[in-house]
C-alpha cells in the first residue's frame, strides 16, 4: 500500500497555462508540438497534485523536495481551487487530438485522462468532512515521520528544519479538521462509532508531555555529525514549537473527538448509510479499481472465490497433518503451536530475511529487469502497530533510503509462520518492491512515475504471491498454506466490503464472516473489517487486479504459444509504470502484437 505523483519542473508552465481559457488553446499542428503540450500537461497535473497535498503526493511518493510543506487541503476553499485546476487541465487535454499521437504519448494521454476523470469524480462527495480515521490521520502520519525511519528523511540539519516547519503547520490543519467535523455532524456525515473508537488511542499518544511526545523524537536522536551549536538550536526550536503549538493543538483534537465527535458518531457501519451513500461507494470503487463495476457481481465473485479456495484448503489439509473439518483448518493453523515458533521480534525479522534469501536466486528466471534498489525488512513503529497492516514504503530517489517492508509485530508469540512466505512475496519482492522500485526507475513522465493506481499496485502484489509456485516455495505445504490463507483473505474482502457498504452488513456480522472463513482471531478480524470501513472499496483492488493480470497472462500465452516468455510478460506489465486496468489491457494487446 503506498504513493502518488512527482513534480518535474512545471510550476512555471502551470502558472502560464492558467492565464488562458481552454477555448483560446490552439490545437498543436505537429506531432512534436502535441508531444510537448502533453508533457507540459502531465507536469502541470503533478505540480497541482503536490501543491494540493505535499505529504501524500510528495513525501510518501518518494519525492522529498516538499518535506517542509503541509497544505490545508481539507479546507473547502483549497478543495474548490484544486478541482477548478483539474477541470482546466482536463479541457486542455481534450484539445489534443489523441489519434495523432505516437504510441508512447497515447499511453501517457490515456493514463492522464483516466487520472483526471477519477479525481474529478470525487468532486461532489464531501470526503473533507471525514478528515480522520484510524488509517488516514495527518497528525499520526507526521508523528511517524519523526521516527526517522519513514519516508521523510532526518539526516541533515536542513531535514530537521524541514520537519519542524511542517509540523508547525499542523495546528492549522487540526483546527480545520475540527471545523470540518462540526459541519459533518450538522449534515449527518460522520464516521462509524467503531472507527472513532479505533482512532482515539493514537491521537491521545500525541498529547503526551514533551520528553515522551513522538513529535519530539528527532530532537532526542541527533546524528553524531551535528555540531553542538546546531543541536542546541534545534532542540530549543523543537521544544518551543511542540510545547507551545503542537501539543495544545493535539489536545484540542483528542478532546473534541472524544467528547463531541464520538457521541455524534453513527451506529451504522457502511458508507451506503451516508447521504448519497450508494453513489459515493460507486465513486470509491471507481477510484480504487479504475473500473465501473456492479457491487452485486463483485459480491457474487467473492463468494465463488471463497468456495474455490476452501476446496484447495481441503486438499492441502492432509499434507499439514490436519484431519478435522476443513472449514476449521485455518483456525487450526492459526492456533497450532508448531506454526508459532517465535519468541522475539528479531527472530521474526530473521525469518523474513531467510525467505528473502530463498527468493533472490529465483528472480532472474522470472524477470528480465530487476530493480536496482535494495530491500530492507523492519518492524512497524510502536505508535501504529495496533491499527496498522503490513505494508511497503518507497526508497528515496537517490537510493540513500532502501525500499522497506514493514512487518506488523505485536506479540511475537502470536506471530504465525504460516502467513510469512506469501506476505513477503506481496510486500517485498517481487511484489510491491519490484513494482514500485521499477516504477520509480522508469523513464516515463513524472506524474506516471509517482502515481498510485490501487488495482494495479495491489493486483500486482497479489499476483506476485502466486509466483511462489514458479519459485518452488509452495512445494513446502506450510508455505503453500500461507498462499491460500492470504488468497482467502482477498476473496473474503470482496464479500465483506460490498456487504458492509451496499448490503447493510454490520461491523460484527462482517467480523464473524471473516473469522469463520480466514481463521483470523476476533481482534485481527476486527482490525481488518475496520480498515475496510475506513477505506471503502480499497480492499477490492487486490483480487480484481490480480485476476486481471492472470487473465492477461493466459491470453498472451494462448496467442503467442511457444513465443510466450514469462519474464518478458512481467516486464511488459511493470516497465511502463502503473496503468488503469483498461489501459493495461490495451498495453498487453499491443505487446502481444509486437512479439
């Protein structure tokens, strides 16, 4: 899960473009002029995305040029300005005749058109009135940056100044979020009570006194290279800003959420219960899957996939030494002591590194192009362990920070080895690490280099799990169990996401269904279900994206016969960066013809 777009050098181009209405734009007369105009539009789009949200669309995407900035993008005025600029860009794009573009530029045109359409689709839905959740919380995100292990670097004096400048803007963001939530309370647009309860503990952590406050962590961990004068000056500035501005603001926020917002939160759990909720969910689905889909059909597909995987589990059971009811096998796997060998966090991280050593020799047989950037494996920071899911974060552009697989480890004794192989393939290599690192290296327009297209990224990562078969990992029944366990989770997601948001499923009903079919403990199932409640539609991208890639692979194999090369197919999927699924389909069709 991670990223967005990158600013090339088009701030001037963007400012000039706004001086002319779309009707005054003259259609370029030559292919070269059209290409130049398209490139300027892509740069302008990325410039606007970073200006609007420099944290998510800059820092989290691996672009650290804006690490001192925090725009109040949840303000109604900023939001109106943002959508107005996107409309202008869309008009300018439509003035370029796609039919006259080169194949390479036509691909860029299609991606930009889809990005604009998907972003503009959210204009009528007031997501700014829901500025916080246990997963999307700007204060918590910035606090995590303070660890120095995340996407915002803390290596130089300038880095420390950037971070302090950014968090000094946080009180303004917090006050706007409180105003937004008050408006949401008046309009009946509020979060489910379960989500509000889940997001309170991390917020309260941010109200601690200075020495124990996460925002003050950088001032307790200066690099040895800093001079005594720099350390003292920075420590004084951090102390002043955090004590006088940041902590009072986080206290205001935590008090408001607990005393005002929680009592006003709703008992319903799906976005469908909000005003215009059915249409809002459709927009969430479009944004997360890049397709117009029928929730009923997705729900039915999920049930079908659950039944298929249950049969696979039934066949695997004897190889694991299980002879009971096949529907209880995953619960047996989760609780069986032979799958719970760990005593410490370090042992778990070492086990992941051992899986990595088994994977690395197989990768050249499956890929023509390997990423240049190293992969590191780390434990999720303590601040967010209770609500986080395992995830991957991008390397820095200059290679000074590797790509990181963050494993969520709460109690090592409960950490099950029969999840680890496929989880590593998904978050590490060849999953997110390959896809996102190669995307970052690709010589493509910057807005594509920094884009996150959920169904493509998560679809690839889930597809990457299946490659454990080609690697020989799944000859080990325990490792194959990890594949089926995670595949079952993604199938269940199709059922519970649509169930919660379109069928009126309750929080408890969804937890029960997930526990029954995945073997999750109640607490783990709750964590997952509350994630889907907070991110409507996001969970659909995994299975739908993976099924699309598998469909494209089978189609290419049938059409090419002996000429089909799996490494070449994988390169064709990855080397152009993330694509909407319909554009990816067209891309592979062209690739097949070229073979």
